[in-house]
């Protein structure tokens, strides 16, 4: 019996104020409101005691340290502090903080003209098979970025489309936009491979314009797509970059596509490992088993090649969706290790990158052997 591990966004938990402490503070505030004119000195003493109790339980926020303000301002500050303490998670990297604080920037205008409609359709279709809603991050002087994860937290996707790989990139500030990728891809598929596809965001309009225009033609089609509000915590890619993979190499994407198609005849999962410097894909099912092997001569740019005593199992359905990009990209860089996530880097255009990180399945009972 197998279950996928989950790739969890990096979190930093805050301690919550106890109910007893909050009740004490509210009681103190009510006394202060009723007897403020007669008991200013008592108010200071009570406030100091509350602050001392808070410091013993948690790190004080700026709002909690203001103990000598008037009772109305103090109550407002306490309410604000309690809301912050009760939030689900707090980012622990500068990149997450930047994304969480990033404005939707309704006054910002941007123009993004893609260089190749065929490649963009392949990239977005591959992402859309796994993730239904995304945040488009428009980074000034850099380009377009997508960082998203499926609802089950099994597959992480990152697309960095640099401005050098765009025909046109106009952006005066960094901001983000929420988009329903299912609806977006329905419209994007209407573009021909030779069309010039452009994304335009007009100021103060909660929509994005998708324009398709044949080269050297005055005819154009325009579609307005409503932007959506995205919920959930920001995602960090830093933890993935810190993984010390035991094997890293590049291969023809057609080889892994063949292995996946062979394996799905027998089972819904595939086992990947390295033994005697040979890369193997295998699976076992009720009707039989299969194995697909590649010798080092079939691999390129081998920077690390460590043998594993056991193979790691991954979901075929996720791999099939990822490999839908096969018609637009030829090579794939694999980073792997025993019970590690499978990291797949695909080069887009000349300087851009598309990365998938797939969590492994965990075999709870080795005797079951995929059954």
C-alpha cells in the first residue's frame, strides 16, 4: 500500500496568547474604562503586570509593548496582536515575505508578448493538468514567474520566464495576479502556433487581456479574463534548492516518456533507481512486470551518479501530465536520490526554466509489491 509524501511549504509558527491571558487583559481594560478618572495609577500597574505575563509566554509584538496608551487605543492594539498570533503560518524566507506582502497593484500596467505561442501552449497545458489556479508574479526587470502546488501537496511547479525570452516586456513594478488556469488554457488553445500572443493588464481593471494576432496581419482576437483572489500561504522554493541529491544528470525526454508508457500497462506507479551505473525504470502488477534501463552512455552531463540499494516509487499519473510538454522540449535534467523528491528541470527558450518537483510514494508494506 502506497501513499505520496507531501511537499510542505516552509512555515514558521507563532505562539498564541492563552485564553486566560486575553480574558485578564479584557477585564483590566473594562476596569480602566469605568474608573479611568479615579484610578490612573492602578491602570499603569495592571498594564505592567499584563505585559510581564505576556513576555514570559511569547515574544512581544510592537503593539503589545504599548502599555501606557489610553484604554481605547490599547484595546485596538491588543485585538490586532491577537489576530496576528492566530494566523496559520508565517513565512521564514525573504522571498515568501516578499510574495505575501506583494500588492495586487490595481494601478499597475504590464504588457507581456510571448516569443513562441506553440511552446507557451505546451508549458501552460502541462502545468494546467496538475494545478487549476495560479498566481502570476510579474517581476520588474526579471520577467514572469509561476510558483504553485497541487491541492494534495504532491507536485510543486515553478516557471521562470525571463524577459530576454519575451518579445516585449513592459512592467514598472513587481506585483501579482491570480488566474484560473483552466479558463486561461481554454482561451490560449485558440491561438495558432504562429500567432503573436500578448498579455495586457490595464490599470484599475480587475481583468487581464489575452490578445492573439497573426504575424503581419491587422486581424486580432481579444479575450478578457477576470482575475481571482488566491488564498493560502506563500510557497518557498528554498527548501528544494537545499536538498543534496545523490544523482544528477540530463537525458532525452523521450526515454522517460517511453518508460512511463510501458509501466502504466502494469501499474499506476513506477520505480526509479540506479544500480551498477545503470538507470532503471520498473514496475510490477497483477499481469506481470517490466523494466526499462539506460546505460551511462545514454545520459548526458552526469555531475553525480550514486547507486541506490533500493528504488524510489513515483506516481505515473503526475509524470504523464508533466511529460505532455514532450512536443516542445527535447531534454530533461533529473535530480534524484533514494526516497527523495524527483526534481525535473526543463530548459525553455534560451534562459528560462520550468521545474517540477514530485514527492515519492511511501511503501507501507514491502511485501505488497505494488499490489
